[in-house]
């Protein structure tokens, strides 16, 4: 949990830094470089002061040979990932 909170904190700092740069469009603040790729979020019109980054992947999906192994880091820094919607939830 501490790792996730640290990542989210760093992510929010990066977003705040990018949005404060003069001469850049507000949309620039919605793209943040991470090891998972260039993640692009959204601004909900109902909450215009909140940048939303929904469903960030931090590991390679555990399918096939990775099914029962430790999580593998997702390292694709050149990929552009749209994270504007939450992924489908698991059935409870």
C-alpha cells in the first residue's frame, strides 16, 4: 500500500508541475511519463480542478506462463496509454 501511495504522490507532483508550466496547453498536464508508458488522463467537467488517471497498469498481465509467478514490471516508456476509464472489475 505504501508503494502505491508513493507512486500516486509522485504522479500528482508531476501532474502539478506540468500544469504549472507557462505556455503549455492544459492538455499537456494530462500526459505524464512513467515506466509504464506515457499515460494520458482526463478532466471531468463536473470536477474541473481534478486530473483523473484511471486504471494505471503497473505490471504485465499475469496470463499464460506468468499465471503463478511474481509480478513482472511493465516497462514500455515509449507507449502512449489512455487511462481515462476504469477497467472492468472482477466478479465478486
